[in-house]
């Protein structure tokens, strides 16, 4: 198979997630940092990063953007070095943490980037440099301002505001501490080899831990192992995984259970409230997260995320479901699988 073609940007957590995954899986790829001047390519709807250009059923290229289904597609199309655990019960835990990284931790990334002056300044200027060709000072200033004017109002889409900001920041700090504890004894979330969840959290943390000044300073102070792990995750092409490298789902370390509790504490109430709002045809959801009121736009995509997790849970055999449920009991995550 020829090299996969995708477009993306260094400031896109999902681009970083997928490029690192392709490197680990030794799947050849070509990354377009800009599609300007590239051969005619189909447009993604909506336009999201990264965009993969993959053959459809008729052989014509299609624009595909969703990282979670793409990972599963590549598991089926490319042999070896899998990132979905072989144990179905552990695979459910991995999928849940992948979703937490993709859909909750991104709130922290977006919040820090577009809330604090130093972060806003840096993001506007650096992200502007990735939009098109070289910029002189005047052009850079104008493009940076346009980026800021577009992104700052979008904070409401992730639920970030003066009321919810402390909830987001406290959650980010607890996630850092849970990961720091985990990396004292384990190389990856899923054991001695990475799962899809490793790449999801890595993607968001490339920005939180190594780009945005405010969140980066906190990570440097309390989570040096996390900072090192993020850099290590960038290229795992030299890692030689074995089938025995996965965690045993019946003996998960307390550090990973702490991360599951954060998922249950922060993300599960949001998913449930979002599903209720979508079912009722409401444009906004209302939830209580970590004891604080939370209001934001309801998102059909996160309704899909919940449906996928419930589908995977239901597809487990009775024995595997019992093992998964035993792991999730008391974390708050078990509420996802209650209708």
C-alpha cells in the first residue's frame, strides 16, 4: 500500500495523536502542513485536522477526519503493533480513556490557550505562522489577530467560562498527578506498550505540557515524568511490543484507577447530560460537574461517543462484561452504561 496522505498542523492535538500512532505502527505516511498548491483533494465536512485522504468504496479519494474510527480502521487494514488491547475488557477501558482524552482533556487545552494573556499571545502568533507561507511582521500581526478573534469566542463551545474555569483547571492538575503517579511504575497507560488511550492523551498533552505557557508551567512544576513521557511518545517506531505487555484488567494499578475516577468525575456527567439534551431536542445541556453547574452547547458528536462506548460494552461477552464492570465499579464510569 502506498503511503497514507493526510493534512494537519503541529498545533492540532489530533494531528499529533495520529502522526505519533502512524510512527509507532510503522505505517508510511505523507503529512501536508498546508494543502495550498497540492493536487485537488476532497474537502472534509466539517473541515477538521487531521484530514486523511483515503480511497472510498469506488476507489476515489475521500476526506476522513475522525481519529477514533480511523484507529479502528487501521487496526483492520495494517497487521501488527496493535493499539487496541487484545483483551476485550481492557479494550473497553482503553476506549473510555481515549474518549476522555479526546473529548474532555481538549477542554483544558482550549481553555488554557485562549484564557490567559501569555497563552493567547503565543498561540495567536505561532498558529498564524502555520497558516500559509512566510509572513512579514505586519502580515503576521494581522493573521495572529484574526486567529485570536476567531478562537476566543469559541471558548463557549467547550464550556469554558469564569464559572467553569476552576473546575477545568483543578481537573487538569489531578490528571497530571494521576499520570505522574502512573509513570513511576509503568511506561504507558496500558502497560509496557501503548494503547489508543496513550495516543489520545499524548495529543492533548503535546499542547498543555509543551506549548501553552500557563499549563506548561504547572506540568513542569508537578509532573516531570509526564513531560518526559510526552516527548517519548512522539516517536515509538523503535519500540518492540509483545503480547504480554498489556496490563491485566483484573489487576489495574491504583494510578490508572485514579484516572478512571477523574473520567467518572468530570466527563461522565457531561456525556449523560449531553445525551439527555439531544434526546429532548435542546440546544444546550445543563450538568453538575465536580459540584459546580455546567452549561454548554449540546454536541451530536459526543452523543455518538456515548453510543459507541455503550455499543462496545454491550458487545462484550457476559464474562468479559463482568470483568469490565468490576474494574469500573465505584469510578463513576459505570453510570455510562445505565440507560
